[in-house]
C-alpha cells in the first residue's frame, strides 16, 4: 500500500493500491551469473532452472508505471528527474546478456487507470514482469508465479530486505494457501509528523521516536487551544477522514485488535465488531475533538502543513509524497516538522506497509531472465537510486547509503525504516469490507452512529458480502 502522492509524476496511485529498512551494508547489483533459479521440482521450477554458471539471457519485457519517458525537472525541488531510458541503460550495463524491454504507462485514473492496461497485458501475455500494486488480486486469480521457491534458492534476496518486508505480498492462491506474489520495488511510508515549534511554544516534551497512543493523546490535549506565545488557535491532532480506515487500523492494532484471517480455501473471516475495535473507535472519536474543523472531509495533510501557517501539533499518517519533496527542497523543514515511527502494537509492528512490488506472471516464457530483472530492479543501488529520483524511498537495507540526502536529516531512521515495522498487507484493502468499515468510521466521527452501532453496521455488511462470495 504505497503512497498516494509522488513527486515527479502528476497522478496519484489508484485506489487499488491501498497498499525501509534497517541500516546495513548497501545492496549491490548481483552479477548476472548469480541470478538464482528455483529448485528443479514443480511446474514453475522446470521452466526457470538452468545451470548455476550460465547467465540468464534472452529478452524479457517489464511493465513499469508512472515513470517519465524523458528527462525532466521537479517543480518543487528543482532536481533533475531522469527518464526511464537511464534505468534501462543501467540494467544493461549490469546484465549484458539480457535484452530488457521496458513498457512504461501512466498511473491514470478512473476509466484510464493503469489497472485496465495491466489486466489487458496479463491476459495477452505481453510481459513477464509487472510493477504490480494489485498483486494480491492477480495472485488470487492464478495469474502470478509463486516467488517463494526463487527466494528460498537465493540467499542474496533474503538478505536484501529488512524486517518482514519481503513477506509483505505473501497471500492465498488457487493452488495453495501460501504464496509470495511479489518482492518490494518502490517504497513509501506512513509516519507520524509533529511540529517542533508548536511543541516548544506550548512547553511540551518532544514526541518519542516510537510514540504510544497514551503519549499522543496526552500531548495532543495539552496543545489544543490558544497558543501561549502567538495567541493563535492550535490543535493537537489530525486525521484524514477520507482515508481514515488506515489510521484506524493502526490505532486498533495498538489495542490488540485483529481483523481476522484468510482461510485455507481463500475465503475471509473478518471481525470488525469486537471489544478491541470498539475501544479503538471510541479513542478515535474522542481524539477528533482535538482536530481542526474539516478533518472528516480531508484526504491530505492539514492546511498550512510544512509552513509557518501550520496550527496542528501532531499529524499522523504522513506519506512520503506529502513531505519528501518539500524536505528535499528545503532541508530546514525537516528540523521543524519532525518525524516519528507510526504507532506500534505489542508485536512491535504498526502502520500500513507502503511499497509497490514487482511480480512475475505464470505465462512468462523466460523465467530465469525475468527473475534476474526483478532482483536487479528491487535490490540494486542503481535501481533504488533511480526510484528515489522519482519520489520513492529505498526498500532495501542500507538505504542511508543510497540516499545520503535523507541520511543527514534528524529523523532519517523512521523515514528510511518505517516499512521494517509495518503491519502485514491487508488482503481486503481493495474489497467491499474496507469500504463498509470506512463508511462506519465516518458515521461514528460525524456522530450519526455510536461507535458500537457503526461497527455492527460494518460487520453486517461485511458478513453479507462474504456470504455472497461462496
């Protein structure tokens, strides 16, 4: 569930995607001779295996989304944004035996969204590798290759990613319950921002690097009211009403809520109406009193964010597209608008995982070369640096070496490593249960339903929808 905002491109990631790493040695491009093939058993393995000393070769077609065709300049930062031809040149230099063919399409929206083009290309076997935000959906439909055998046979890929990032796109498929449908490629994050200047004016201790719900609530209450220095009305908390489901899931996870599970037959068991979710919704409704008017209708950061007009002290759910271009344009902003990790639960995880994967389709006719291309796109310094120049964050260990600009900021650690602590992906993120819960939360925040009534409504709608899927 990647960021909805990127710089260097004008469009946002479509609703289908409502989809960093610990520091370490930088990941380098693996020589083509090291590209691993899965074990030689099973249908997927038979087409992919070849002698370990033979470099993968031949043509492989890759679909990418949202990259510029030609060199351009970012309007916010003034930095050059390299066209996609630079990515192909770097790949060819590292993998001379593979003929990489890149197809690049815009994200689009509505009827012209990238999803329609992706579905058409998969149906017509037009590419082997895809930037695949909707990997769960294509995997459930039996269209994708299970990458777990490739990963199991390749220690370099296992060591490339921090935390449980590599497992983020593990999901059910028609052949077996547990599959790996993609590996991380282009990263974002969801973090908590806080305005250090407002904290100082109110005499409140800085927010912790790993804040808790109690800490956020206590400090938000203290900073709601007339600013003792400026006399301006301040607010302690912010929420994005139009995307409140994700913020709510973070809160609920910290209160030990569990949405349910994917069953062995692929069906879902979902529990919205539980004591833990009720406590979370009551907490959120209470906290809405410390947010400025208009938050319920908001789909972004509060007015004045990253400027002297900001009046909100604690601003959760910051995505890299909201703040990264501004921080790069003026690094001093990172000194005032500080960044902390998202709120974590008892398992040490918290926040929506925000990285789009690359996936391989089952119909691919050159799987060794496809896997080599995927590995390079996901883990090489050259590819990850290219992604950063498009507005993304590194998805591999050693991100601080790849983007030294960010490494110099006071809060580089949470910015680069939040995905290492993120929750597993939600398989229902693009399905009706998500929208049922979203509507219920909005109703509770608006006061038209009590939190209990809202969750009961979401549960009934979800149960009815699941029953129709059987």
